[in-house]
């Protein structure tokens, strides 16, 4: 057994920044701070979309090809995470579910209005039926997302009880394993992706960012 770096800085940055941003999104929505809510939403979308790109071109353990298995294979090997590096088996589908749900929250928010002061930039250009559906999903889909997050946290606590190093690895990136060190890509490449995507959002919604941040 030796210490290997199972999670690169990009994956850990994505993981913990989404925790902070989701908390901020919930708080700003509860407090009616919709300008900040939108800015945080674009920020989360930037790190999420960059993570999706990273899942194809990033470090070895960050790629979908490394940890996503066919459904029946994942069911047969539900405990495979004990034998490999990174997300394996059913845990890979939790990662995908959280990503899809957050992406749906962002897209539906673009087509949603609070019917008071704020509306998404796509609300006035999509059919009213689609906007209504998006509004319904943006409210109820968040509750579904919270349910999946609760399951994810419960699984993380279970790993902590077992002391298998999985939870600690999300902080340090390191874990004891017999596997060789996975190939990594530089963290700055991921950051450039985040900045580029966020720059597009700022260009698209410049007045919002100016009004909120300046």
C-alpha cells in the first residue's frame, strides 16, 4: 500500500465550491436577494460546465470513462469502490445525478420569473407553457436535489465510520491504495475553463454583474 493522489485539485475545487455556492443560492433565494442569486447561479454553472469538460479532457480519475460503468455492471460491482480509485459502481451514478439536477436547476432558472421583480433572461423568449414548466421544476427540482444531497452526505458519513479514507480524500486528494498513481492534468487548465465560461456569462449578462458586484 502507498499514498496516491486520487482526486486532483480541479475535482476538489469543484466539489467544495459547489457546496458553498449551493448554500449561497439557497440563502439568497430565501432572503429575496435575487440579483445575488443569479450571480451565484452563473458562478455555479461555470464550475459545473468546466467540470463536465474536465470529465472528458481532465485528469484520469476525473474522466467519465474512468468511473462510469454500464448500469448492470455497476449493480454487479456495487462495492467496487473498495478495490479501485475514485468513484466506482453506484457512486458514479450519484455523481451524474447531482450534475444533471444542478444543470436542470440552472437551465430552468433561466426561464423562470418570481412574478415580482426578477425574471430569467430566457423567460420572455420561450413559450409560456415551457416557462411555466421551468418555474415548477425550479422550485420542486431543488427539493429533489436536496434529497440526493442528503443521500450523498449519508454515504460520506458511512465512509467516515468505516475509516476507509474516502471522505478524507475529498480534502487532501490522497488515499492509501495498491493502484499506481493516476495521470493528472494541471489545475490551472481547469481554472482557465471556469474563467472562460464565466466570461461568456458576464458578457451575456453584463448589466446584472455590474449592478450586483460594482
